[in-house]
C-alpha cells in the first residue's frame, strides 16, 4: 500500500519535472550581454530607387569599454520591420526592441505621411505606448548620429530632452498613444516635437503640425506655449510676454513698447465650448495664474492699480497672439487644438467626417476670454 | 438520488458562491470585451454594459428561483427529473459540450495572449500541459479546494484594479458625450455582444448542491454579479475615455494595451505582470469549468473521475493544438457568444417556465389518479 503511494507520488513528481524541463527548453534564451537593446529608431526616405525606407537604430550593448557601448547603424528596405532582417546581417548581437524610447521621422518622409510606420508600432506587443515620436529636421539619421556635449548615448539624450519638455515644458505630449489616439479621433490633428541640428547640437526648435499623418508646417517656441495652453490644463516653468503699451490709456503704466514681463510657476486652465452650432463659433476660456518675476523696466509695483493694468495688458496680449495663431492654423487647415473634437462631442450628428470638418473649420470663429492673474509680485526676501 | 447527495462534511459555506461566480465570469473576456460592444453601440457602449448587467441580475433571480423548487439540486439532476433519464441525458450532453467549448476557448485564448506578449516561440501544448497539471490539483480536492483557490486567487488579483488610475490620467471623458446617441437596436446589439463576457454565472446551477445552506446563495450570487458588473462598467468607461473610437475597434486586447501606459521606474511595462497575474484567474476559472464537466459526465456514465479528467485533457489538448490562427479563435468566440446568450440569459427563464408546466401537469395527473 505504502509502496503504491510512493510510486504514484514519484510518478507525479516525474510528470512535473518533465513539464518544467519542457518549459525551459522551449522559450528562446535572451542573455542581456548578448543583446543589442534598441533605444532609438529613426525612419528616413531611402535614397535608392528600389527601397522605400531607411532605418537607423541606436542600440545599447554591453562591452568592456564603457565609452563604446552604443551602436549606431542603418539599413534600407521596403518595410520598417523588413529592415530588421538586413540590420541583423550587420550586427553580431540579437536586437531587441522592447526598450525603444524615441522614434524620429525625417522631415521628407513625414511630409509624405507616417501612419503606416506608426501603425506597425501598435501591432507590436513589444513596444510600449509611452514611446516618444518626433520629427527630425533634415533626416533622422543626421540627428541621431550627432553628438552631444554630455557625451551620453544619443538615444537617451533625445529621450530625456523630449520627456522633460513634454512633462514640464511647452511641448504638447507626443507619445505613441497620444499620437495615435489624436490621429484616429475625428476633428483633431496630432503635433510632434521638431528636432533640429543647430551648431552641431540637437535642439527642439518647435512643433511640427500634422494634417492627419502628414507634416504640413511648423510652429516656433512662442506659439508652442499658446498651443499647449489651449489644449488643456498644464503647468509651465516660465513664460515671457512682450506687451505693447504705446497706445494704452493707462496712466499707471509707462508708455514703453515693448515691455517684457516674465511669469513663472504658471498654472493654466483652459476650456473650449461650442457657442453656436451655425458658423461654428467657439468660446475659448483660458485662465493664467503665475508669479510675476521679471519686468524689463522699473515699474512701481506697489500700487494695486498698476498690477491690474499689467494683468489686463497681458490678457489682451495673449488674446491677440491667440487670434493670430488660430488664423494661421485655419489657413494651414490643421486643427491641433481639437475644435473639431469639441464640435463632435457637442452636436448630435451621426455623420462626422474629418473632411467635412475641414470645410467647416475654414469658417469657424472663436471668442476668446483670457484672464491673467499675478498670484505674487512681491519681493520674497 | 442517493448517488448525488453530498455528505455534509464536504459541503461549503454559501459565501463561497461569491468567489466562484466572480472567477467564472472574469476571464480573458475582461481583457478584450470593449471592442465588440463598441462596434455595436459606439460611445454609448457603457450603457449596453449596464443593461447586460441588469439582465444578468434577472436571470440569476430566475436561476435561484428554479433551484429552490428543486431543493437546490444540480442542473443535471433537474434535467433528469424533468425530462426523464434519456431526455435529461441528451440535454446534459449538450450542456457538457458547451462547457467543454467554453473552457477550451478560455484556455486557448489565454495561451494566445501568452504567445503574443511573452513567449512567441513556445508550442501551445506546453502551456496546455502546465494548466492541466495544476487543474488536476484543484480537482483532486473537489469543490471545497476549488472554492478556496478561487477566493485566494481573487484576493491576489484584486489590487490590479488600482492600475486603472494610469489610463484614467490621460482619459478624455468628453468622448462620452453626447450621451445616448445610439438607438435602441444598437444598444441591444451591444448588450448581446456582452453575452459571453458577462455569462458564466450559471455555474450557480451546479455548485448550489454543495452549499451548506443553499437557500442563502441568492444574496451572495447577486453581490458577486454586482461586483463584476461594476468592474466591467469601470473598464468600459475608462476605455472610452482613453481611446479614440477607431482605436478601440481596431485593438484586439483593449484592456492590456491600455495598461501598456502603466510604468514605474523599477518596472517599465506593467502589463506583463498583469498577464502573469491573469494566469491564476484563468486557472481558477478552468478548475471550476472542468469540475462542472466532470460532474456531468460521471453522473451520466459510471467512469472514474480521474479517467474522465484524462480524457478531458486529451480532448482539450487536441482542440487547442488545432486552433492555430486568430481567425479560428474568432469563429469559436462568436459561436460561444451566441450560445452563451441563450444558456446564460434566456435558458433560466425557459427552464423556469418548462418546470412550471411539467410539474403542473404531473401534479394534475397525480390528482386524477387519486
């Protein structure tokens, strides 16, 4: 009796071990020392006739020499995944794509459309949705093979550069999820940070405006902040405004133009509402709260009236800039702020197509209601 | 009758109905149900989820009502009593086939997740064997062990609900407006698409005979169902806010893709943890369905439970190995959804009406004889 139990137990054990052994043998081995961990990907238009896409990768792989653990290589093929076959012929180590953080598209290819290249990313379960997308002025290969002063891995450099400016700065969020959800949402166009090489240094020089998946224009840094502040509630580090006070009738303020003021620790709340279905007319409400830290002229800020006058001038200035920006976006037929999306969620319409919205967008008008409040102007010490 | 009564010693507390019902409802369906509902009802899909939940509450009510008429016997026994030995066996056979299809589908679908996300080059049967060994452990202990396992596994997984905070951060709930744009038929179709996802609470039919005070299961069953409904509603709302319409429809694993955004400095991609945690939920679920199948077969034919289980494993192994592509899985999924709508939502009502008629006729005949 006892022997039988032991036997059956042994049988069970053997069965278990068999299963475990099978499991070990089946999955592919991935030893981290023998992998190239791809950090950044770049896509460009291929120069050759017979191939469509040139892909550049920045990969990390373990070497004895700490300074030389970055690998930069590129290859061309017709599809972005097909390139990997060719890249593998160039690399002794297995490339893994799960740690990709930045994907850059060269400007020429971005002007033709990038949706097929981003669509493949969402089909790949290896790639996360927190990957940053960016447009590279010139070509992605050029940006990725540039050096930086800190001498760190260029992929990481780009990642930190974009991440910081998206989280705390003036660049609207540009990760894969945001890009795709904006692209697929009717009545809203994505924006991506625009990377440029200036004096051998990679900088973000604004945002690229996308019409669907094609890049159609750019905004510089000043407009970036206005754009982002209209897109939702954000916090910014600082914001410089040029006030023109020449024709102002405030007797509290000097007639100087331009007068520069800088706000810090800014909190922006914005809200867009559809005011009239016919037209359509939108109400844009933006509230800016910030500390006044710097004024380019000596102004007596002790009087409450002076501060109010400054606040008023700043509000008008932002409103004027915003109207100009809106006109520009209308001319370019792009809607990164998402007026179309607001229209879609406010009106009961079964047929809402992006094409139809583009026609309406031409005639859309906005009514701005912008208020700047200085939370603090005092000297802290 | 005597062969089916469970000794009191082996009966379990009726509160375990909760864990059993929840685990049999939550499976791979929770990872990917949004797409099917959204396709039908658009951004009002959340309304369909609520409607399906309310219907489920009604059918649970009917299930318990029917059970109380038959002294909380299992459904197999009820069929035998109502339709005689032969008629009952045929219906029981159909039910067993349904449960077999469901458990095979759940197993294969979960393996599909593993194949897509983590181990693309491991053969299907290896995962199958791993599951079979672990399920055998639960079955060896009977429903007592299975109910405790399902309870513990639920506790282990329950914290995952907190992860919804991350997609919630970037969600835009303006996408829910304008409310109720879909018409009634679209909402109804969306409700039907929830069928297989929300179904599974009909295990009540089989487990009630193992409960200590079976009349108390009613409350617990409704509580379990309510929790599951709230869970589905939450996930649906967050998904509608997080995704754009076209994204939600194109994505095969909406919940998992949504959790791709969860990242910590020590762990960048959290959905891998979720997938592995889901293993234990699927395991508990498969234990319950296997138990239901084996109960049915051993009631029909005199075979040892162990041999039935070995046969079951072989059949499942062959089927999961045969299902190689996503298309085949989708066909099976649609089929199961249709059957589940009937068996989970409609059958309790049908059975109740049939039971009333048949018992009424028998009662009258008996009176005439007297």
